[in-house]
């Protein structure tokens, strides 16, 4: 079927800010979709609130609206743009939900906007529990049985027919608390009784338990001519029970016979046909490991994280093809973009093993609940490709950047069997490492199977890795042993430690004996057809397929898995860098390992190496390709951290050189440099021991800011108020940080934070913008609301900032991007907090709002094209004062149990949203709405304020009261407010009774916002923590900084009418 | 123990020995199936072949009693990347190695199978054999170059007639090395099956008064089977005929078309376009010969299916008689599955007409 000619203009919906469960994969899908539609000649209008994405580049769509993704704003865009059609199935759940909302609203009918792709009816059939259930019954596909019960007897009766084991899920409890598995009637009674009590509606769901079943996913795609194919099947190493986003996943399926695989394949195709999906779809199935019994768990009628993984795992671009199918094309008409000789209507054949390993944020949230379950907790993931399972797994492990280069965690080395058993049984995120340690201790493998129900195939392969470790230790220096270890994916650094050699020695030994990797192509067809895909992975085999061209080449290092502190912003910069390199006529080569991102789309670069970002793996590519140099400044801290060892190996770093990087990152060099440039910084020193730290703090005075040197996103950074806290920090934080990196102790200055991104070419410095943070210093810049242009600082201060930025650029001899954090104290004195010699989190935001394509300009500078040649002269980019841009952080606290939501120097946000409008309040409103804060013009606010903050909070409370907000407060706060003439509802503290206590008030939704601040003394106080957690889990915005609260009030004020009597006005005037 | 794989063009691949040391000269082909190695190794269409599996991990689920495609597997050898020594599956009865030993099939692992595939797609399939590490390679190569193609069907197909009784229509299966899953599926459809040897004559076939004749899959060059071709030619106007794989080629030859050897053949999953409804079927294939499209002009055969990727003929039907055939296996998914129903319907229609 030819593509639709009757539609011209298509509105595409993005997925918004990055949160756990909806991450960079939608930037990849959305970007592909927009490009695919444009390729076919359609006009593309995009709405997406996330400024950090490639998708929101003005080149990706014809018109890009960075606006909140909700009904209100989408309607405004429809009024203005009058699109013919709308495509939402590529914007994750957010995209689908918005299309459904728009349809319900009636605006799509009113304006004749057609829904492209899967129709809404089909979507509701997949997403509505009851509709889905009846459809599955209709087509004879089995689903786990379940029933809602209201009494223990109901439950017991139901289970008499259903049988055991069952899962009990109490309704509407926090994070599924109170539920559990019951193997018999007695257990069922106990759990149900408790569950019914906990559930606010006294209701539980009893579901047939399929825990321990294999979890298998099928990525299927269907066109409107009913052609349907399986792009990829995947097997979760973790059985049913752990969210697939948190599971280690392999592709293709490893432990199924053809018969079993065909059975599930047929079921998946039957389902996608029954649902009449048009485009990509994910089917999750559970298969009994002891029979051919299976159940359909879930269907996602859209592209998803799994489809991004499947696309990268096979080379089959699901999102791109899905967009074309939405236009009416059929699979057999679309050329396979990989082979370019075959068609998209085929099932890819792979000839390698792919492993996906999730990346968890627990390095930043050590107090978080590390037990995995049905709620996803990973922020990102890595993928690796190998020709055997061990190689694939070990490459994934060393891609994680968790300071491990092997399936061995130093942290677990001293764990005894019992401690390991606990990690394994509890589904701790470290369980794979615990299993390896368990086997390393010679403990029984069958017991691991009993505990985990992971297929013996996977466990035996881990056992084989342990066996090889023994072989390694018994054959120190042996070349044959080395060959075998390398074939199975062992890292040089790991072998080196065990052989008491340096990694470089191992490398030399390999080189001398010709034990070097070759690169194989990912071609969708297992080599059956000629392909020219520039997509490669390393393995130790005979034939190298990566033909090296005669072009001048540049290697760009990506930023690895998405984690807190290093998000999609760095992928944005990487992609822009690559585009620029190609524009300039060089061959651009990417090394990266994140399957979710745009940078690992093989169409982006001239060559993609899907590899771990370690010295060894990068050097292999360098040796083969012999590039002019390597660019490290766009791949975040991941790439910067490799600079040192690459230079040691003779690699040329393009752009800012290693010396300058060290000057910015080494504490002493940094201090010296700033002194030389006569730029002030908060007083501070480094310490290694507790005593040293105490001495320094005593000298500069509390509060002090403490952090390890070489930090990422403020990892382990804290504001410390006294000796006691400092000793505690030194004793606890240091353990985690590598020993050769000391702790920095700085004077903590209360003041405004500002941030600058600039580009230098060694001669000139261009500053696209200065951003002002809403929250005062102390809140990590990544968690602050950021405003451009600055709103409250004087021109004088701004001039100082500009002056310092210029001096630093030249003084440090930066070539390319750098980022500076400033602090301005109450006397308008400007200090430099830190300098990052690389692309930063704010680069995409600033690039988009100023129009200065910073990553492109910086890349050119790094390649020797001066700023002058590019048309820039030293100085500050002129600000457009007619519009205000606000970037607000987005958190995923609801998904991370036991993580304290209080903001501080440690970064906690997972994503960002942007709002822009003609004034600050409107822009803030949009940014807050887009970041998930619900704003209503009237309602209530709960304030529980620490002692020192009460006067400041009073001013905010008054403003809330003036616009008609009701104030709830705990007694201490309430009494201060009441003394000052405010009406306050008293909220009981938690120990003052169950009814009407703070928790109760939040849970019942009686307040719209919570403002909670804490003094250092209260840090360990449970009340504050519980308030913040309950707010997070009930999706009520909890502000822990009075600055955020004040900003919010100003938005509410702008939306409301103030209620002030004439008398009060009179009072004021006299 | 080390072992060599030696190719007709003189290239040598070193790997680790698996299976027996019953080295024979075979046709080296590659198969892209990801799951289903047991089916591939036991499919009699693989007889005479040394099969390179492109998927690197083989043996993960071991070998079970249910998934055999023949009673005596006749593949000449297997070439794989990574052998799974500790298989895991609830139906697993033995490891791949145990199976190979028991069935006297040699193999080699730890070979860069992707490099082999690249070689075969460039130069086409060629003869190959295994050799011990100390063997005189010149001799081995000479042996390869002088080896003559064996008559495989006569070796692997049953030479006895037998019946698989059913309640439904009677189908005579002419056995060129029939896949057990075809027999299973035909039984499930209720057909009353009579299996006859490949060199049976038309008169004997008709003496069973069949409602239809099924020409099975099988190994080797269909052009060698002149008596079978003659039998089918005689049967054309007498009954409904359905051919699969080699059986489809026999039908084509009987109908006057030409068949030739493919460059690398189709072994594994391939998309096929059904010309009747314009829909694509993902099929499982194992054939090394194809019908020459130009030769159809002079016949009453028409094309019903083509391979989406290379355009080769995947299905034909007789314009006048109720005879049709497909090169792919109809037993892998719901869409190609319907061919059995087509077959059944055709038989029923024929009966009504008669």
C-alpha cells in the first residue's frame, strides 16, 4: 500500500522528562520517528517538554514545541498548527496517554485530526485490565487468573478452585506493601487478614502465582495488511517477579527449544493480530520451566524500552519502521535499512549473544531499598555483544562503570554464605555478583537455582567463569590460558591483578602472541546477505570485518549508561559532536554501550563500535582505526576519566588536553590556577584522615561542604555543620571512595548559585549564557531550577562572572566546552565553586534557548577551527530579554523506596523539563507542570519547618494565605504562624496519634503541596523522612527548599487574585 | 582434541573436535535457525550436508526425544561456534555431544562460523570434510575434489511401505526422507496415511486408491530421481498432489520445469510472499535447489509464492490439475500451517467434483 497522500502535517508527541521506566529510549524512538516521517515528505510538528533530547532539536522536526505534555498545551498547539494527524505511540506511556486524553476531549474530532498507528480502541484493549482479559479469553491465550476479594473467607474459597501458590496484593497501599506469596491456606489467611487491614478500601487481589516462571519477551511488529513478524525474542535471566527493566536480559532466547519458542512466537503474533496493532508491540510471556504451560503477562501496544533494546540487539530499527507503517506503508514495501538489499518484512537472524545489564542508582542512594521487584528501579542500562555468553556477560559488567571489571565485587569478597544467601534471596540488585561469589566459595550451584529459579543454563555459565578464574590462577603468564580467558571476555585489568602484572604487561603479552580482538558486524541476517552496516562489536575470532578506510578519522567516546548525574544531555552533545565531525569531512567513529540512546543508532556515525568504555576496549578500536585523535569532552565524566590512560597509551586527545583537564580536576592545581588568575573560591583544603579534616574545618569554620575529589553529579557530597558530623562523614564516605582520592573540605557559603557554559579555542572565549538557580547554594545544580536570562543579579555581578569565565577559559587553555559553577554571597561577592572541563548537563538547554549550537562550535574548535573563523568573537552572547526559560528537575522518588527526597549537594533528579514564556512566572508554571508538579489555584499546603527557617517560611505562608490557600502545619511551625496572624490547621505529628497526623493528611490528599525543611539535628529524625516519602509515594510535591516554595508561590500568585482588605492596604500606606 | 575442517577450495579451519570421527565428504551449507538445531541436524533434507550453524550457541537445550525429524539422522557433520556442554531444558535427555557420538556424526566447534558464512556467500556452497590435525591435507583436498555426489534419497528414505492409519481422507506419502513433523501434522489432521518408497510407480500408488498424494521433502539433487519424476508425471491428472521441498522440485520437474542448484540455498528462516493475498509468511526452509522461473513459460505451472529477499520461486501450482508445491516447510507457524488446510480443502473439493 502506498503511503497516505491525504495527510500532510503530523503532530508527534514525545515522552517528556526522563524518569525511571521512561528514559532515553524514547529520545531514540522519537527521533527516528520524526526523521522517518520527514523522509517521506510530511511536515512534522513535535511537542516534548524535555530540552535535553536530540528529538527537540529544531532540525529533527519542522516545528518543535518544548511545552508541557498535557491536554491544555497540546490543544493550544492543535489550535495553532491544525495538524491532519497525530502520532503518539512513539512517546511512551506519556504519548499514548495524551492521545487518549485528546480523543476523549473531542478536539481530535472537532479539528479532524486522525490518530495514526494503532487505533485507540486497540490501545484500550491492551491497557485496560478487563478488556485485555476478555480479549485473551476470546482468542484462547492463557493469562494468570485473579480475583478481587473483600474478606479472608472469599480468598480461601477462591483459592480452593485456583490452587496454590497465589500472590496477595492489597489495593492502594504504598508500593505494594502488605502483599505476599501464600503457599497454603494458613499463609493465605495471615497475609489476607493483614492485607485487608492495610488496604484503605479493604480489598485485595488474589492472583495465581507464576513466580519462578521464565520471563520471555517478544518484540513484534505488524502492518495494516496484517503482515506480522517477530523482530527479536528476549529472555530475562531473572524469572517472573523482577521487573524486566531491572532484569538482566539476553537476546535471543537461550533456553527454549524451537518448539517452545515457536509456541510463544505464535501466541505473540496471534495477540498482535487480534489487537490490530499497527507498528511495534511488546508481548511479555511467562513459561513454566517444567512444562509447556505458559501465560501472557502483559502487552505494550507501542514502542518501549524493550523495543529500543531489540532494535540495537538486531539492527532492526523498530521505531523508524513503525512510523512508516503508521503512514500506511506495509512491511514488504519497506527496504531493510541495514542490508538495503532485503525488505523490512523478515525476522532478523543474529549470530551473537546480546546481554542487557541494568544500571541502578544505589551508589548515590546507599540507603535506598535495593530489593528488586515489580517496580522498576534502574535508571539506565548497558548492552554488550559477544560470540559466547561469558564474553557477552563480562563485557556488560565492565560497561556498567560500577568500578568493577569482572563479575566480582570487592564489596562482597568478605561476605559469608549467609550474607550472600540474603542478597540472592532478596533479589538484591547485586545478586549476580553475589551468585558469582557464592560459586567462588565452592557453594552448591543447585541451591542458587532453588533460591533464584534462574535457568541452570545461566548459572552453569557463571560457574564456568569461576572455573576459568581458577584456571587463570593456576596458569600465571601462560599464553594458551590467556587466549582462552580473552575468548571468554575476561578483562586485561582483571587478569593483570591476578597475575600480579600491569594491564599493560598483559596487553604486550597478547600483542606479542597475536591475541587481539576482531570486529564483527551486526547485520540482521547472520551474514547471509551482503550488508554495509557500520555497526561492530569485538570478539576473539579469526576474521575481522571492520574495514578501515583511508579517511581521516576521529573517535568520539559516548557516556555509557544513563545514571543520576549523567543523563541524556551527554548523548545529545555526543551526537552533535559526531554530526559536526561528519560535516567537516572526517570519518566519525562512536564507541558507546548504551542501547537506549540516539548515539548508538548506527545511522548517526560513520562507524559504531558497541563496546565497553574502558581503556582496553577503547585502545583496541584506536589501534585498528588509527584516528587523528579521540574526543572525550562530550561523554561526561565517563569519557573524561579515560583521558589519562589514553594519553599514557599515546593517544591524542582532541580539544582540551590532559594537562588542562587535570588543572580543573586536581584540587591543588585548580587552586593554584585560580590564585594565579586572581579569582576567588571558597576557602578549603583536602584531607585524608579524620583529624586533618577536623583541623581544617576548625580553621575555616562551619558549615563546610565535604566531598571526594573527582566526583560525578556530587556523589557523596554533604554540607556538614559540626565536628561530630564531619567525623561521621570521614569515617563513612571515605570507604566508598577510592583511596588515592582525598576528601575536599570547603567553606560553605550561603548565596545564589549561577552556572555558565562556555566555549574556548585557546584564544577566544564565547559565552552563550549565564543561568541563575532558584535554589540557594547547597542544592546540587542538577536538582535546582535554572533560569535564563538571570533575574535577580546585578549587571555588575554578571560582568564579574563573564570576566572570570573568560579568564578561566584562557588561563586553563581550554579548547572546547567547559562549565563553571559560581556562587554569589549576600555582599555580591563572586566565588568560583567548580570548573568542569567538558560538556555539561546544561549544554542542550542553553544551546536550544540561545541558538548557539555549543557542541558543534566546540567540536569545530577542538578540530582547529577558531571561534573567529566560525564567526564568534570573545564575549557574551546577547540575551533575548523578551522571553524567560526555566529548566526544572524531575525526580523518580515514587519509584525508589526508602530514598530520602530532601535536596542537598548530592544530585537526585533523573531528568529535566523546560518551560518558556514572556515572564518568569509563566515560564516557571510551564516548567513545573512539565516536571510533574500539579498546580491548582486554590487548595492547601502543609508546612513542617525547621527551627532556623521559621521566619523565612512565615513570609511564604503569608503569601499562600493571601491567595486563599489553607495552611496545615505541625505544632511548632503552627504556633509561629498563628502568632503572626495566620489561620492554621494543626497537623498532628506522627506520634500524636494515627488520625489527622501529617502522614494521614498527605495520604488522604488533603494538601496540594508539602513544604518540609530540616535542620541538621533533625537529619536522622524519622518524621521528616516519612513525610517526604509519603508525599513522594502519593505524588504530592514536597519542597525541601524554601526557595522552591517561594518560586511556586510566585507562580500561584500570578495565577490568582490577591485577597487583601482595603484596611490592610491603608495600613501599608501609612 | 583439535580437528580441522577442510574445504574444497583448500581453505582450512581449525577447531575442537566434537562428535564421532566418521569423516565423510559433504556439501558445506549454513543454516540461520537460532533455535531448532535438533530439527536441523535430524532433518533428512540435511543428509549429505555438513551444516554450519550461524547462531553461535548450540546445544543449550540438549537433545530430547520429541523433536527428532527422522529416526536415523543422516547429516554428515556439524560446524558450530560454541558447544553447550551442560544443557538445560525440562525435556532434555542427552547433551549434543552424546547425541553426536551415539548417531556417529562428526563435528567441530570453536570455529569462526561467521567467517565461513562469508566464504560460502561469496563462492557458493562447496564440498568439505573433517580431518585430523596430523592428516595429509593435500590428500584430503584431492579427496574432496574427486568426490562424487552420493545418491542420498536411496540411502536415507524408507524402502518399505507402511501405513499410519487415520479416520480421514487417504493420503499416499511418497517418502524422499519425510520430516517426522510432517507426518505428525498430517496425522493430527486426521489423514489416513500410507507411506511408500520414493521409487514407487504410479500404478502401485493408485492401487491404494488415494484421495491425494503428498511428495515429501528429502536430500540431494531432485534431477537424479528420474523414476520418481516419471511417477508424478503419471499421477498429475489422477489425484490431488502436494509437494514440499524436494517434493516440490519433483513436481516442477514432472510438470516440465527446470530445477537448478542454488548459490547457497535457503536454510533457516526466510520471508515468502504469497502472491494470492499479497501477504508475507515467515517460513522455515531447508532447500538447496530452486525452480528456474524462465523454464515455467513452456509449462502449465504458475508461481504462487516467491522469496521476498531474492525473488526465487517458493511455490508453484498447476494451472489445470490439482497439484501444488512449496519449497518451504509448512509446519512452522500459523500462516504456512494453513497449507495443510488448503490441501485438505482441495482434496474435499476434488471428491465433491468427482
